[in-house]
């Protein structure tokens, strides 16, 4: 199977939409790939972390820009990309919390998202683009026997004008 | 998406806060507000019961770390009740199992 796009999704840069992205990604992963439930849970958490970062990045410079989600699959893998329009960051220069044994650790409430993403998926790439940052998360697992329904595009970016969920 | 937050004051000196639902960047501020409210009411021994939590991400972890810090500054403590492997895994990956006392039931947490 060649690498193929399964689904595209644009959501507003607003925290209440992260649950929808989690649900969509978990549903596609469960339906189309032979992954243990635990692996789907790992992917769901990694996607949530990446979406949280993307929304925060957009809100700094382009609060009206959507977060763009794509799900791709190939013979042995599922890839999820989360793309923002923010200023970008260098993942190798992030400040990580002090060691657990350090009393200063309790002063750090943030900074766990990127390490979690790296631990939870089989491969995580943080790609800097001129237009923002793309996080590509890969989990390995073969296909299920489901029918190929072709790519789906869902545009929820205009939902921000609706009342909150 | 609602976050359930139920306070049980019947196990003095402990206050049990039962959390239900998904804790992420959207719902975590409500958990933070509730913890701040309890501390400001002088409740400094808080047990956060995560048995009803289906999902918890790093934002939720951050709120719990902040709550623990706040309580320790009042010579108090924040302990957790959690048996779900998918939630415990988040604490294990981040090393926070060494920061929090995590119990298998509310009864065990208040017996300490």
C-alpha cells in the first residue's frame, strides 16, 4: 500500500475542539489499523499534546487560523500530522523540568507535552516550516480488513462562530 | 464536554475531590479553580480521586503538580487515587509517580 491520505480536518484554535480531534484520530486508528487499544490510547494522548501546543502557537500570532490535522496510512504505519501557523520552536532547545528528585520540580507545571509525544509514539518529528510547525507522529501497525473509503475532508474551522460545546 | 468535580468532606481531616470526565487544556482550568478554592477554605489534606477520569494529559498533570505545590506550602498534601492503567501510565512516563502518593482506593488514601 502506498502512503495515502485518509482524512483531513481543520479545527478552530480553541481548546474545546481538542476532544473532537482525539475522538476522530482514535476512531480512524481503531477502525483502519491493527493496533492494541493501549497503542490507540497512546496516540490519542500524543495527539492531544500536539493539538494543545498548536492552539497555543496559533493564538500568539494567528488566533483565527485553524489547526490542520491529517491522517495518513501506509502498509505498516499510521501517521498523524498536526500543523499550526505559529512562530515555531526548536524542539532540541526546550527547557525541560528538573529531575524528579529536585525540590524545584514542583515549580514546573509545564514542559511535559513534547517528552510525552516522543515517548508515546513510535516516531515523532517536529518540522519547522515557513508557515508554522508540523508535528508528525507515527505508529507502526498493519491494516485491518476494512474497506478503503478514500480520503475524507472535514472543515470545522468555521465552528468557532457557533456557541461553545 | 463537562468535567465532574464532587467534594466529599465527610472524611476529616481529608477532603476528597472526585474528578469525572476528560482532563485536558479545556477542562483543566476548572480543576485548578476547584483546588485553589479548597485550599483557600483551609482544606490542606486533599485526596484527588481519579477513578472517574477517562483521559488526562500534561495540562491535567500540571494542575495536579501546582495543587501539590500549593498544599505543601501550607504543610498539607495532595494524594491521588487511581487504578486505571492508561492514566497511571502518564504519571509513570513523566516520573510523577515519585512525586505523588498514589493509592488504589479512597479508603487507603485516607488511612495514611
